């Protein structure tokens, strides 16, 4: 390897190391969720249900009111949606387990930067063997959808 190639390699390696360092120094945005887990037929709060957010490694257990608070959740922005118009919120996966109930999977649960999302109600249904999991996907905010519908109107 000649000296010029070696110097260029060292410069590029130093630049790459600096970029990696700076990327590591940026703290990602975080938010939270406050939710209630209830029986889907009776609206009875489910005590002791486990609420898991796999992307964050966060787990919470519902209290005597069926309530749980999840904090320090990453705001994972959706590049596909943000390419159309920034939505201002991110998304995570929410999985809820309760004894005797079908597991509940909420895909694309919205997380807002620097605030706790309030008022989510998770409806759980008794496991009668008919389905292995109850899965649903949350849509982007309606205001955002209306905005892109108007933006791309022919």
C-alpha cells in the first residue's frame, strides 16, 4: 500500500469513527403510553395482564384497575409515511397477555415525542380455541391522512 492510499484510508477511517461517535451521542426521542386492559365482553378491568413493547424491551403489568403506564418508549418514525409528509409520531408494537385470554397484538401503535399518550383501551377476549391471536394495526392520525389526501389531490 502506498503512502497516499494509507493517508486516505486513515482520513476516511477517522471520519467514519467521528460519524459513528456523533450518531451515538444523539439521543432518540421517547414517549409513553397510559392504557387500560379490559375484558372485551364485560368491560371488566383485567388485573395482572402483561403489556410488552418488544422494540423497547419494556414490560408492564396492569394494576387493580387494569391500568398500566409504559414510559421511555422509542419514537420510531415510519420512513414510508414520512416520505409523503412527516406525521409527527412514531410507532411501536404492543403485545398484551392475560391468563385465559387470546394474546393481543397492536401493530403500529402511535408514540408521540416527549409526551405520554393517554386513554388507550385494550379489549381482550377469552381464549375459546377459535383463534391463536387477536391482531390489529393502528392507522396513522386522521389529520395526517387528510393532509396527504389533500396534498396529492389531482
